[in-house]
C-alpha cells in the first residue's frame, strides 16, 4: 500500500504520514508558513530564555573542548549548537564557526562519526545547500541505518529537493520508531502539504502534548495558529499566537504573526510599531519584507525602500556566511519589481537543483513578473500538484491566467485563494 495514504496509529492518534517540514527555510514568499526543521531546530524562538540556554550550552562545549581539543563528539555538538543558535538569533555569522567545529570533528574522527556527519548535513541545510545536505545525510544513514536523527536529516534534504516519495518513506520509518515532537511536526506539515488541514491540526496538537520544554510547546502552539490563519480562521489563530507567548514570552514568530493580524484588523500604525520592534531585534527577510509590504500598501514608499535596502544588506551578510539566499530574495524582488532578470536567473538555477512545490511557485511568479506568463503557468500548476491549500499559490496562478487573457480561470483561482484565506498576503490582499 502506498506510504502516501497508509494510516498509522501513534500514541492513540490516527495519522497519515506523507512527508515532513523543510529544514531551516524554504522558498515561500509573502505569507508563507515557517516550517519546522529537524529535531533540534523545531523549538526555535528568539525568546531570551532560549537564547540564554543556547549560549550556556555553547559555553559548556567550548570549555570541554578547551580541556580536550580532540574531543570530536564535543566539537560535533558545538557545531550543532551554533546552527541551532543561528536559527534562534538569525545571525549568519554563527555558520563559519559551526563549519570549523564540524570539520575539526570529522578530521579527528573521519570514520563512523555520526554526530559530526549529522551536524554537517544540518549546517548545509541551514545554508540552503540541500544537495550537500543530502550527501552528508546519506553518509549518516550509512553509518547508522536505524538512527532516527540520521533519517531526519536525510528526509529533510530529500523533501527540500522535491523528492517527495523518498522523503515520505524516510519519515514513515521515523514515525514508526520515534513518535516525538519532531515526528509529529513533520506529520503535520506533510498533511498540510497534501491539503488535509484537519489532520495537520490533529498532528500538531499531538506535537504540543509531546513537548517537554516551553520553547517546544510554543513552537507547536504557534504552528496551530498558522494552520488556522492559513485557512482563514483569524480569531482562533490569534488565540494560539497569544497562548504561545504566554508559554514562552518573547517568541518572535508569534509576535510577528500578531503584527500581521493587527494589520489585517485595520490598525496599520500599530502593526508598523510591532514589526519595527521585531525587525530591530531579528531582521530576518520574512519580517523585513512584511514590514516593507505594510509601508508599500499604506503609501509610504520611502520607508518601504529603506526596508528593501536592509534586505540587500542582509543578503550580503548571509552570502558572506555561505548561505544561499538568492532564491528567497527573488520572491521578494518579484513582489516589488526589483532585479527581475537577476532574480529569474537565480530561480531557474534553483529549480534545476530543487523540484519542490515552493520553488515551482516562486519560479512561476518570477517568470510572470518577467513577462513570460505562458511558461509560468506550467510551474504554477506544478506548485499545486500535491494538493496544497495555499491561497498564495492560487493567487499567483490567478494573476498568470489573467495575464494570458483567461479571465474565467483567473476568477476561479482568485475565488479559491480568498476562500482559503482572505488575509493571505500583506501586499496582495490588503484590507
């Protein structure tokens, strides 16, 4: 029986395991869901509690390595800790020391170094080098074929590369053997990809129950909010975001989600105040671009341009740290009509490496904004091949149909987008 539809019972919850989340980031564009990553990355937050915990772990590992410079296990753990802290803080400068620690671990212990190889895969994924992440994860599973952690990084890389059937099978094996928060989060995202939002919510509720620390619980509750938001249930979503902040004050994802909700509630000034506080603390492209969007639709072009300039600064910082961000920035550029030729070339290159639905949608949008809507339609269809209930995907295809003169198809897709989530994009669905 196909893994895509085979039910499994885990801790009393009937789930269908059909995939997993992306690793650290995926090409989603305005309004996309932030997806969970491998086990250590799932409870990422920018709350002071989590940052302090990560700093403490890093300091302990550094002290251990100072006492024994050849402690390859501590070096591997330090590399992983740097990657986890980068996910928390958004600081790409943490990736080079992570790489140094991981390479040193693998140099000291080149054979059967499972933690070092897993850390190497996680670092490559964090840098959006999913081909290298796959290569490392395959080495990890060769070392320990039954290791859920090795399978996790393997499945993450496979899914990011658009190799869904293999990713589904890999994560089926994990859920069968270790049904923890990370597994349930992957189940949830998988079901969401397939358009089963009720199932995705049930799986994320199981993830919340499996959480053992506040930051992990806040992650799960926030994701419940995103699931409700993405199907148009604003009140339920807002309550989840607030509950996540009660669990883990300072959880930046929920703070940003409340800023977005404030904007759609009609208070643009308060939304800007909230977004500015977030961007001052954590200037990740998602939050900077949302703030730029608010400025754009409220007629503050100069301030929007300032945020887009900040995005360019961030892009250079990420690239200097070895992170591939062209594909992510390309979507934002398409939304604002910036660097279209360069961004399209980046997306075409990305598609050669990654046949995911998110890359397909991003490439479709880039082709459309470059006046190549007939080609774009093929990729817009590809983006919806898994049955994903993404209002943004449908909106993009609606605009492509409209450019091609097919007004009936355009209206059908636009109606579908608005039925799924009328608040799907600050730029494209402003109140």
